C-alpha cells in the first residue's frame, strides 16, 4: 500500500509538471489537474492540500536535479568537455522545469515558503558558480582579476542568463513551443559573455563540445 501511494503522488507531480510546461503554471489549477488525471479532488488532496504544495514539491525535485547536474564537489580538472557538460546538464534541468522559470515572479510572490527555498538554491548556485570561475582561473583558462568580487560578478551574470533564458525565449518566440535546442542557445549566450575572459584555445574546445551536445 505505501508503494502505491508513492506512485500516485509521483504521477500527480509528473502530470502537473507536463501540463504546466505546456500551458503555463498560472493556467493549471487543481480542477484541471484532477480532470487530466481522472481522479477525484479528494484523491488529489490526500497527497497535496493545494496547488502551492504541488509547485513546492516540484521545486524540490528541480533543486535536487540541479544540484546533481551542478555537482556537489568540484571536478579534479575543468577540461573543455567537463566545462561544456556542466552548462548542458544545468540547462537541461531548466528545460525540464521551464514552467517554473516562466512564472518565476508570480510563483515566488504567491508562496513565501517557495520564495525562501528558491533563494537558498540561488545562494548555493552563486557560490558554486564563483567557485567554478575561480577554478578556471587557477587552471589558466579564465583571464580575470584574482578576486572574489570578480568571480562573484561572473557567477551573477551566468545565473541571470540561466534563470531568465526561458522567459526571453517565450517573448522572442511569441507563443511557439520552446525546444531543447532553443535552451542550448542560452549556453552560447553565456559563453559570449565569458568570451573576452577565456583563453582562445580553451574556448574553442568548449564550443566544439557544445555543438556535439546539440
């Protein structure tokens, strides 16, 4: 019986994620979700009290996937392939949960608990991104002033592109579906920002790996 309950809960989350990715977070309520799942409201509320709890649970999955894609520990070496794969994997997470970034401000304003969780992930990501920049500099592949302020600036610029790329695409594509290939263009944008700081040979090798990932 406990296993069946877990499967039902997972089914609710997966269906909701799919619907929100297609139609947007604001367009999907519990009634729509129950209709899609062909379950009663009571069955849904057994697992989640309201839509906010569902979105919160989906964000927990997003955050866990992001941490895995990012890596809890820094790699021994930031080879061009490792560097490219790092951005591909994290952008794939953003694509899998694109509804969240599309409706980011609305969702965070609606749920203070979600807002707190998001800020915690953002702080963790910025610290990690600054660490990536510092490691690239130590290995001679990133030419910037050796200071935490500069590494933090690179981290913030990277995060801004990563977390806002979905909304940029939605505006640019005027309602057309967003594809994974569209998302990977965000990585090229990140490297366009980094281009003036990366060693040319290293940058060229990273971009070759990015093309292979598409």
